[in-house]
C-alpha cells in the first residue's frame, strides 16, 4: 500500500514537471524568545500557508528541535515542495522569504518564454520598489516621500502600459 502511494506521488511529480513544474527544497529558519512557539509557528507556515498557496501541488518536510541562542531560540525546517510552475515558486519566495532554495527537478535546463522572463524581472523590480518604499516611508519627510510616491506610481503605470502594448502579460498559473 505504501508503494502505491509512493508511485502515485512519483507519477504526479513527473506529470507536473512535464508541464513546467519544479520540485524544490526550501529551507526556512525562525527565531522566538519563547521556545514553545517555534514548532507550532513552523508547522503553521508549512501546513496552513505554504501548502495552501495556489500552485503548490504538495509539500512535506521536517522541523528541527529548537536550539538556544544568546537571548532567543531558533529552529529551521527543510521542506520539499512541488510547484505547478515558476510563478507560485516566486510567490512563495517573495511571501515567505526562505533562507535557501535548491532546485531538485528538473535537472535539465528550464526554459522561460520571453514574456515570462520579462514578468519575472518586473516582479523583482516591484519587490525592490516595495522594499524601498518601506524604508523611505520611515526615513523621509512626508513631503519628500509624497514626491517619490508619485514618481513610483508613474513608473508602475508605464510598466503596465508597456506589457499591455506588447501583449505580453504573463500566464500566472
């Protein structure tokens, strides 16, 4: 019976990979002042957030026992996840910021359409912009921040127009 389940998982993995999926190993770390908080938080991250992310076919992993650091406790998790495409993997990378990622499969080259590569680069630029916005919002005077916010808004609109003009809005399966 266990072999049947394993065979089904292998077949599902192969079908997903053939359609552009990715099998990856994700590494997460977490710290807390309370040792008893760590494992439930990590379980929640894996079972209730990561697993329920659209485009995650399956995921499973192990969580290390918390260790005492100077003033806090720390734990880590190693999670194997199958993604339907690069887009849900990118979402997980942006949303959950794992400490590391290792592509397990495919072991051959992974080809991106030019529109997908362009969208990838624009998503990276948006994350950088969001981070800059976060930092600038807490450092600049309100009037200076408003000027930069207007510039960023115009930049975002220009990027959208360029994508629409070229008909290259990516398929975000």
